[in-house]
């Protein structure tokens, strides 16, 4: 699904990052299933699960619009969570 968020105010020089939790990002269950659903994961498997749970920050572009507005356009997966940081 395409999402468009409009911001009012001056965001000149600001940066944005996006983090997702969905089927493809920050999904340790998928990794656990890929591992064969171990009841007692090994130390190595646990490390992989922790890495699979990480929310990775990805830089994202804020686009300037006429009239001092800014827009952020992104695609999100159904049943997902998206964190947007602007600083």
C-alpha cells in the first residue's frame, strides 16, 4: 500500500529514516521457521534470531512542495508497523 504523509513547516536540512516491522523486516519468527522451529535453539541460532529482530534504519527522502510543505511517500506492507524519525 502506498502512503503519503504531508508535513507543514520548514524541514530544510532535516533528515528522515524509516524502520519497518513486517513480513520482511524485523521478523524473527520467519528466521525461526527457516531454522526448522527448534525447541532449544543453539547459541548460533539465537544470535541469528536476535539479528533478524533488529529494526534497521534506512535513510528516506523528504520532498519539498510549494507553499512550505514537505512530503514523504513510501510503500508499507499490510499488518505492519512503520517508524519514521525526522531530525
